[in-house]
C-alpha cells in the first residue's frame, strides 16, 4: 500500500511540474495574430541568404584629347566597368551587357563585347575593360557619349535588391577640359 501511495505521489508531482511547462511551450509556439514575423523571415536574414548583383562603377581611364586625321579635335578614353556580388550566396549565371549611347541619335549599342554570361561568388568583384583595345573615340563637341552597364536584365537571378543592376555614366565636361593632349600616331607604311 505504501508503495502505491509513493508512486501516486510521484506521478502527481511529475504532472504538476511537467504539464505547465508543456502548456507554456504550446502557448509560445503559436504566436498571436498580428505578431512579428518568425526569426527566419527577418529582412536582414533573408537578404544575407540571397545574392545581390551590384553595378559598382564606370571609370574613364586614360582620358585624353588628340587631333584626328582631318585635323579635328577628338577625345578618347578606356572605359572600365566594375560589378560585384554583395549578397551571401553565389549568383548563378546571369547576363552582362556593356553599352555606349550614340550622342546624336541617343541609340544604345553593344560596347566591348555583345552580351555575355557571368557568375559571381559571394563578395566577388569583377572588372572589365580599361585596356588599350577598349579605347573609345569621339568628336570634341558638346555631344558626349554615355556608357551603360546592365546586369541580369532578364531577371534570371532572384536577388535581395533588384534595383542596383544598372549604371549609366557620361564623361563630364570638367574631365574633358583637363584632358591632356596627345599627338596623333602616324601610320608607317
């Protein structure tokens, strides 16, 4: 009889100790309506778990003025494009386009290369252009070409920020006024 009373008291003690804890767990696991989002849906965490392709810069290297074949003044530069993955995951394959705008017609054309595909690891930075073979030449008038970098324009990659994939830049007049003059290279026959 004492053995049964002891077991009953022990069972009652366990129920008194365990049941409120179980009810508390159930209570905390089902958030009330209008409560904050669960931890795995916080914007910062979601952002870190997606790639973010960013058009960083367009630089105009070796900007200079020179005299053209008919004695006209011309400008030239070597555009260098920089882009990166600012997100926490690799991008997978996406399209990259380098373009130049005709200053007169305002039409955009491929520059350096037609569209090509690339991919970036988390934090990876990529540079393209800026070499002598990439040189751009134009007449020294008020019309200056614009350069554009477009990344993932067909939205193949789901990113944390889709609004930083394009960058457009034009050579500033102040830059041209301080461009050094260079003589036209003579052709050797």
